[in-house]
C-alpha cells in the first residue's frame, strides 16, 4: 500500500538499516571526483585559468576574450557528460537496489553491470524527452503570452501568468508520471521507459506530496551537515595562507592547500551520500508500495 508520508522518509530507513552504505556511497563519490579530475584535469585547469583571466579583465572583457574560456569549456563537456551519466546511474541504481533488493547489500549495493547500463540509458532518454517537452511547453506559453501582451489585449498579463503556471504544472506532471522509471528498471531488469506512466496513474498528488517532503528533508540534511561540518571546514581554511596564494597557479594552490581540499572533499562526499539516500530512496519506496510489496522495518 502506497503512503506518501511513509515513502518520503525511506532514505533515513535505508541508512538506519545499513549505516555502512553511507561510507560506501561517500567513497564512491570521492572515487568519482578523482576519476573525473584524472580524465579531465587538463581541460578543467585550462577552464579555471581562463575564468581567472576573465575575472581580472572585469567589465572590460570583449567577446574575443571569452573565446579561451569557451574553448576550454567545450573541451571539458565531452568528457564530463558521459562520465556524469555513468556515475549518476551507478549511484541511483544503488539507492534503488537498497530498497527494492535490500538483501543484496554487498559493497553498499554498488554495482557496475546491466542494471546500471539500463538506468543510464533510461535516464538519458527520459531526460531528453522531458527537456524537449519542457521547451515546447514554455515556448508555447511564452509565445502566446508575449503575443497577447504585444497586441495590448485586455488582461494579457494575467493570461500570460496563467499560461506560464500551466506550462510549469504540465512539466511537473510529466516528471511525476515518469518518476518511478529507475526503480522499475532496477527491480524488473528491463528498459522501463514508460511503465511508470501506468503505475503512477491516480497517484500524482500523493507522489507530489512525497517529493515535496523528500525535497524539504534533503534541504534539512544539507543545512544540518553544513552546521556540523562548518567549524571543521573553517578551521581547515584558517590553516592556509590564502593571501600568499593570491594569483598563484592551480598546481601551487593544490600543493599548499591539498590536505585541506582533500578533507573538504571527504566531508562533501559524506553529505552528498546522505542527500542521495534521502532524495532518491522515496521513489523506490513508492514503487514498492504501489506494487503492494512494501516491507518497512
């Protein structure tokens, strides 16, 4: 039986049942950061240096001055996007597996296999479809509203606002209807592109309520982890002579502040792991509830 409020807190139950998953997921986030930097270190450093140069130019920067930054950016994206999709698929599949297959807890539910391939493909396809649908909805709403305003039609601004809200509502509705695609893909071992539509029929408002609660909990977790780790982070920052590093290149900065940066990454990885559990697990719990197989401890 699906309960929006019950499903919204599934992430906390996952961590309570298997606290060690936080360490596995945090470790995976750290490995992901390291892998991304190892693969794209050159372009990333080039982009940072180009951005620093633009900052020094300030408002006097011309369109030509932006070319080095854009070239560096275009060099980073072809490397970052595929890695981001793959690493994101591993994370979301692990969180889904922790709910739909709780007995398979080895390695913190992390795997690299066909589940992850299917999740990556499904996530990419649905993201593209949602992006196209969102673009169409917003373009139509903006075009019609703008035309009415330009024609000085009475009440045009009100109509434009209503159309904008309607477009936003349509986009949210589409997100919700497709929101169970990942847990279905992991649980049923198939490319579940549109099966979520059938399962979410009649439960849109409940899923929206669940998503809102989960979103609020994610913010709360972010705030609490920031409060807990803030003194540590500030203490580490205080050990570095940042004034002496002003204008230094990235290699010098890493050499001087490397240990502090590493600890900051560890802290961020732990926070990201907990937020992933809190934000992703509810949708897998909703899938289990709608399938009639929910078993909360």
